[in-house]
């Protein structure tokens, strides 16, 4: 039996909520700049969008490390095989997109010939050589991956709410910030 | 009167008659600007160059470049469209930019100093840059970097004069390929 009081490891929980907040902010910033005409403000916001995205890439590395080094609490025994498979696939997809989304953004930036200079402090390596057509394709990829991520996040949130209010199996507590 | 004017014009043009042949395909006029510390490269695809340079007599050297501003290249199409607008190069009103040298001298170690007048957007400023000269096959390559203040030429007006987003300092990088023996 699983211990209902068991949580994910503290770093995993912290990173989960920090990344959730930053992903929402970065997503919103991305949508906003995509519709802006060229202006100094647009350049500044794109820069912040890139820095936040690269930060998320770094946080993802920490999160995977924390996830690999600690044990995830067992799923509620009440969950059926189908639900367990869905949860596993969903989480796998979220991890994959948390990697693919910022990576496609970085690739796009390199392809357009704009190196990423993190926080104006140091230049990240260019992932591909300058090529505007490739940049356009990567931009489309970035958009599609982002909407896939958004859909998966929506499903993730709905599933969590179902556990909380329909199944009432206390699953959300596994991600709570503080020990009870 | 008319004849004197013609004679004077002929005299002024005279040095250019001896200009070395420039291999434009091997020559390049590029620049690097900094946008929030991100180096962004650009160039001008079309320009003409009249250059006279003899390493034995650098003081007698001359250079005259005319750049077609609408041939500007930047990483993205959006940026190229923007750069031709009024706030930037205003290519409709100022189709050319020009550099005319006023002096050259050797500064040692195979390096030389070039001074001259640069005109962009109807504004003329004195500028100066070091350059190097080296042989590459049948060509003599003259290469240098000329730092300019974009605001001195009103390149990037209005909201774009904010140097926090795009630095005032722009480095113009030139490479002129002279055909030797021509
Ligand atoms: C988890 C991280 C990220 C999220 C959630 C995200 C989200 C988005 C979204 C929603 C858009 C708008 C797409 C559209 O409507 O077409 C966008 C655009 C963009 N993103 Fe990201 N992004 C992330 C990371 C990055 C990174 C790391 C970079 C580059 C280093 C980047 C560079 C861009 C660029 C250049 C655009 C286009 C902006 C424009 O219209 O010029 N993104 N992003």
C-alpha cells in the first residue's frame, strides 16, 4: 500500500511549481511577441522570452536529475492499468516537450542568425548555421510543439482535478509544497 | 569657364584613372551591430570601389566607395524591410552611402591607417580606421574595421535611438580585393 502522506522529493516539488509558473509566463510572452511589430520593446521581450526559455532548459536538467536520484511515490492503488499507462505516457510527453519546446526555440534563433546571449552575459553556442528557410521551419515547429505542450498541460491539469474532486484519492498532495 | 571646370574635373578624377582593378565578388562590406549584447551581422551586396594602394607609397593611397543602401542584408527578411525604412537608412531618399578617403599612412607591422569622410543619410563625418594588407593568390586583400556611431548618422531614429536595445557603436568591416598587376 502506498503511504498517502508520501510526497515527491522536495527539489522535484519545488521545480514542478517553479517551472509551471515560468512555462505559463514564457508561453504568454511568446504569444505576445509573435504578434508585435518590430520595435525596441519587442526586441527586449524576445530577449526575456529566450532567457526564460533557456532558464527552463536548465531547470529541466536539474529536475530530471532530482527525479532520477529520488524515488517517486507510488500511484494510488485505486488506479487501474489504463489510468496508470495514461499517466505515465502523459508525464513522458510533458518531459519530452519541456525539452523540445525550448530546444526548438534555441535552434530557431541560431538558424535566423541571432545567437542567444543569456541575460546579456554570455553567448550560448549556435546549434545550426544561419539559414533563414530553416529558421522559418523551426519557427513553425516551435509553434506546433508549443500548442502540443499547451494541450498536454491542459490534460494534465484536468486529470489532477479529476483525482482531487471526482476520485478524491489525495493524489494532488504528492505535489504539495509543504509537509503536512 | 566651362573648359576650366572640365579641366578641373579631369584633374580631380585623374587619380581614379590609375585605380587598381577591384574584384568585387571577393570584396565585402559588412557590419556588426549589438542588439542587447547579441552580435548581429549584416552587409551590403552592391557597392563600387575605386582604390589606389601601393605599399611603397601608402601616403599616395586613395579609396572611394559608393554603397547602394537598398542592397542591405540582415539575418531576417523582416529586419531587411525595417532597415530600409525612414527611421533607418531611408533608402528611398538616400539610395547611396559614400566613403572618400582623405589620407592613408603606414603605422607599422604591416598596418596602415585610413582617414576619410563617410556620408550616410546625407550626414558627413570624419572617420578613421586601421587596415591590413596581405596577398592571397592573384589578389591583394585590404581588410579593416571601422567603428562608427550609428546615431551620428541618424541611423535608427525615434524609438530606435534607444541604445539600450541596439548599441550606438556599429563596426563596419571591409575587405577589398585588388587584382594585382592590373
Ligand atoms: C519552455 C520554454 C518556451 C515556451 C513555453 C515558449 C513559447 C513560445 C510561444 C507560445 C511562442 C509563440 C508562437 C507563435 O504564436 O507563433 C514563442 C515564440 C518564439 N519563441 Fe519561444 N518558448 C520557449 C522557449 C524559447 C527559447 C529557449 C527560445 C530561444 C532561445 C525561444 C524563441 C522564440 C522566438 C524567437 C519566438 C518567435 C517570436 C517572434 O515572433 O519573433 N523560445 N515561444
